[in-house]
């Protein structure tokens, strides 16, 4: 479950970076009150930590589930 949450948060962060790159619009800063605001910094930190967590997904053994029936 933690892997999925980390992946979702990382994807949201990537979409935010995409909007910065394409449109110059930082959604987190807009919602959080600016890049230096406490809320924005917390969100940036959580996204960063989730990104670090997702690095571990690259090095794990894959256990494939064939069927849940």
C-alpha cells in the first residue's frame, strides 16, 4: 500500500513539474501560497521523499500475482 501511495504522490509531483516546464505555472505554489510558504514546502518535501521511496521499486524482486480467484 505504501508503494502505491508513494507512486501516486510522485506522479502528482511529476505532473506539477510538467506544468512548470510547459506553462511556467507551479500548482503547488499557487495552492500553498507561494514556493516559500510552509504548506508548499511540506508538499515539496513529501513529494521528494516519495520519489526517494520509489527508487527502491527499481531494485525489488517482482512477485507476479497470477489470479486472485
